[in-house]
C-alpha cells in the first residue's frame, strides 16, 4: 500500500506519519511506501520499515498535484491548509491554497486514475468552521453550512467538491470535520483557535500563556491522538457504509474555558493554572463568537470514529505523549 | 441606475428584462441603462425608455467578466448557467460555466469596485438542487446542502462564495434558490426538470407531451412571473435585514404530478389532459429521485418574497402570459 500525506510537515501530518511508521500497516494491509509533502520540509518518522520520501513544493502551482499522484498512491491524506486566522487576513492566499490546491488535487486524481478499477481513498480534513452562528444548542449532522470565515468557506467548498467527485466515481473521498485539536504540541501556529492549546501546553511546561477570551467560552475539542485515529479510520472505512454524504462531523468533547482550567488544575495543580494570564483580544473574540460550541454528532460515532470523553483525559494524553509524564 | 443581466437570453432573463423595460425603474430608482449578456444573442425588450445593450460572449473566458462590469453597474443579475441535465453529462463544461464563470464574476466585481463606497448588489440565482435526498418531509431553512448532482454542487459553491465575498465587503450579494420554474414557455431546454413544464405547456398548445415519471412524484414550483418578482425583490431588499446568511430558499408550491394534471384538467379540460403520454425514463427518474419535494421556507416569505398558492394559479398565469388566454 502506497500512502501520500499532503501537509506532512504539520502537527497532525507528522503524528499520522509516526503512527503509520510504528504500525507498518493500515487497515491490515502492509505499507510499502509513504510520501510526505508540504511547503516546508517534512521530517520522515524514525524507524519506518518502508521507504519514506519527503518532498516540498507549492501545492496549487500548475502541474504540482499531477506530480504528487503520478505513482498512484492507494490512500491520499489531504491535510494541507492555510489556517483560519491567516486565511481571514490573507484572502487570496487562503483561496489559492485551500481552494485551488484542493481543486487541483481532485482534478489530478481524476485524470491519473482514469480507467483504473480501484480509485484511491482521499481523506480530506475539513473543519467545524464550515458552521456559522447562530447555532442550535448542539449542532446536529443535518445543520447547514453557513461559515463566517473564509477558511470555513474554503473547507465547505472542498467538502462539496469531494462529494461530487466521489459521486461521479472519479475518486473515493471521505471528508472529516475535525474538532479543534487540543492540546497542540510545539509552537503556536497562526490559527485563531491557538489559545485553546496554549493555555494548556505552556503552563504545563512552566511557561506563561495568554487567554484572550472569557471563561464561559465553550468549544469542541479532540486530542492529536484522536485526530490521528480519525484519519486512519477514514482511510479504511467502507465507503458503501458511508453513502453519498461523504463529509462527517467527527466526535469530540465540548468544554468551556472554565472546564479546561479545572481539568488543568486536577492534572497539574494550582501552580500550573496561575501561569494563565487573561488578556482579552477583540479580534480573536469576534472570530470565536462565530464558532461552534457543541455538537450532537451521531453519524461519525455510529461509523466507528472515537474521541475523548473528558477534558482531563485530553490533558493527560498531552502529558503522556508530549511531556514524558512530567509537569513543570 | 445601471443594470447588468448575465444570462439575458434565457427565459427568466428575458422576462426580467421585459418587466424592467415596462417599469422603467427598479425599487423606485429610474433605470438609465441595461446590458443583457449571454452566450447567444439576447433580445432587447421592446419599448424600453432607457438604453439597452446586448452582448454575447463566453463568461469564464479570461478578462470577460472584467469587461462586463467595467462600467460599474449598480445591480448585477447572474442568471447564466449550464442546466442540471447538461451539467451532469458534461462535467467539465458544467464546472467551467457554473463555477469558474461565477468565481470570475465575483473577482471582477471585487477588483473593479475596490475602494468604492457603494458595492453593487449581485443577485445570484441558485437552485433547490443544492439539497440532496434523503430529506425531511419539508426541507427547512437550516437543512444542510448535500447535492446529488454536479449542478447542485456548483450552485452550492456559488452560494458559499457569494456569502464570503459579501461578508468581506467586496460586494453585496443575495442568492435565491429558485423552485423549478413552471410553466416554462418556449422550447424544452436540457434541464432534467423540463417535463414538469412540458406536460402543461404542450397539451395546452394542442401538442402531445411525454411524462417520464409517475403521478406521485412531488415537486416544488413557482411561475416565471413569480421568479421575476423574486429577482426584483432580491435586487432591492435591505441587505442588513437579510444578515450574513445571504442565500435564501424562495417560497413556492409543492404539487404532485397528479395534482398538476388535476389543475390542467380544471383549466383546460379532459382534451388537454389526454395529450400527456406516459413514457417512463430511468435516467430522468434517477435524477428526480434525489430532488426536493416540499419545503418549509420561512425566511424568504418573512423578507417579502411571494409565490403562488395553487398549481391552478400557475397554469392560469401561463395561459394569461403566454397564450393570450387561449387554450388549444
């Protein structure tokens, strides 16, 4: 089985690659080669027993996606994106990467596999940003997509294209709407949602973190470990069972900032919580006000996707996976 | 007030132009000029007291939309589209006109009016084809968009782009999801929904018509006269009242084929009904099975959009507007 990860240098792409290297197989089929692609050089995971190629490039550049799929991977993970805050500030850049990049990928797959009996599974990471306020108390699977950001718009369009190309038999797509991934390891990125992770990661590592919103802000989370699980399940799930509605809201956990802080206190104590500094930011507040708070995601769990059941579990996964069990 | 009608040679575009010519104004403002554009030559309406320009061209061709909006129209009606049946058979052609054409138009407006205090109202005709089965008994305004045709996919993407460009202040868009327009005058077009009109229009004119689906097929209709009313209302409605959800399901009338035939019988008698020939068509049946049947459209009527209340009214409007009151 040949695997392509577009966006392989990102946090989720890297963790996915590490997991695939450790497993050596996906859905019971041995992996023979893996290509990791991104705008900056991806890092090949240590200890892979199959060939790993790392490539850099500009996804929406003419011919780029043709080259990427030329050796006909069996599974394509499309994780590459300009994140929400940046796509909102840089309109053209966001559309170029998030829309044109995705369009080009789908077109390249369509033409490269033309006539092939088996089409590749294309796993597209969408986002809960496809939903825009006002919301029902819990967003149900049939709720409409009226995004309030350009990022959410681009993801919603990607979903529509993925479903249409799949319906036409040009490829075999599954779109997964990721919750906000928390706790993100590493440095803050430009996502407007970064603070949800920052206020956990930095204090647990002995650093101060800025909280730009109030304690009653509720949001929808899953751990990086859960996100990798979603991707692997999306790569192997029976498309017939999913049916023509190929885009799924992933399960997750609704928590308020206050509940996040309580979970931090349980895991790390008062010294950790004291490292959170409140500094309201109207730009972030305005973006977050248009974001989902809670979901009633029924289809994805019924199809076997699994997430955490408490924020404390999310914090403990971070301490285990990223800090070797040690809190500063 | 300067008006641009893209898709001015189509049935709805022509009727809109005739109505604007007769009124001489739109929303209380005198019309100073009107441009009608299409891939085939539009016909200028008779008796207009303002200048009417007719243009032909290929909407998605590079530079085309720049030329169209160069003189900064105040209202742009974007009605041009490859219809559902044709877009389903010709994948590339459908995406080129329905997606690239719309994208280019929005980009041209964005750049041409850059810095202008007043942005143009862009009225985009979307479609109930943005919805895909399975449906609730009546499709509510918040139901999600999971189209089962490429045409519906392209319209759903157009809606998303229109809302995002509007949200960013680049233009002032209103998208209207038209019911199936019935009774369409003139010759059948390639729309898969054509038979809904054919079985009324042809028998009323003394001709035989083919019915490819069964009597219990229910669908959602509005007359051409109502469609023109929707467009004019969409051109003048206060955007603040509409809010960020710029795409609206228009009101309409749910009727089964059986109810259509009953209405025909009332208006034209048994001789008219006898001209309908049943000839099941699996290709049409499959497309129609994925289409909406009935709606609970609340927002649009609350915002002042009006449709017919019986299919008999729809038939009588056709006899009045198209047949000079005479039934063959």
